C-alpha cells in the first residue's frame, strides 16, 4: 500500500467519525428537548397560582401600615426575605439557609430603599406564626445587629393608625438611641485604653 492509500483511509475514518458524532449530538439535543418539553407539560399540573398573597388580617394591617408609612416617608413591603435585608458572612451553611426566612412586613426608606424597620404582627391565637416564634435567634440577632430594629406588635393594637405610627416612631427612636449610646460607650472605652 502506498501513502495515499493510508491518507484515503484516514479521511474516510474522519468523515465517518464526524458523521457519528454529529448524529449523536443531534440525538442528544432532541432527547434533551423532548425531556424538557415533557417536564414542562407535567409542571402545569403541579404548579398553580397562589390565591391570596396575604391573609385577610395581613391585608387589613397592610392597608393601615401603607398609609402610616407613606406619611412617615417610608415604603412598606409585605413578606420580605431576610436574605434581602442583611449580608451575612459565616462558614456554617445552615446559617445561610436560615436567611431564606420571611418577615411579615418591612419598612424601607423612600430615598434609598434601605431597610428601616421589620414589623412582626401577631394575634395571640394558637395558630399564629410570628417572626420571633418561627425564626431562630440567629435571624433575630442578624437583623438587629445589622442595624434594623424589629417591632413586634399585636394585631389589635396595630389596627389604629395613630397607635401604629407612635409604635413605629418609638421603636426606631429607641433603637437609634441604643446604637448611639453603644457607640459613645465604645468610644469612651477606646479613649480609656489609649491613656
């Protein structure tokens, strides 16, 4: 056999391999597309729209909160993920998973949309799932340590706009006063160490 015979055999093998690979890739793509289509068609029977994003009590409270918050220069949002409110760096994976917890309501500054206050409503019923009962202490500490106060308020007390406004203003003021006091205390400790 001459060298060109080997060249022809190599070209034929390359062409056959190319055809086989092309067919395999096309088959894989069509199978993947079919599986995706089947999964999507099954999804329509498993996924439905949730009616009532908020319960009746939550919606009634949200209407009051919305009026109060806009008069104070805040924007109210229901059901906010804690992970959207705080940044948390930790080695423990489980702590990151707890950041998927949802708070009842959150007030944001209308200027820069930074979180200002987390609001947890409860109604003292047996089935009530309030933020502090539902979430672990890590989340509560993470929210507070990040600089966001948590206002836990009874549903009945929160339905009057004036009492809700006062509770919001008081909680933010107390929280800011405690932060300023802590900063002042830390500053005096540093001055004492430097002397």
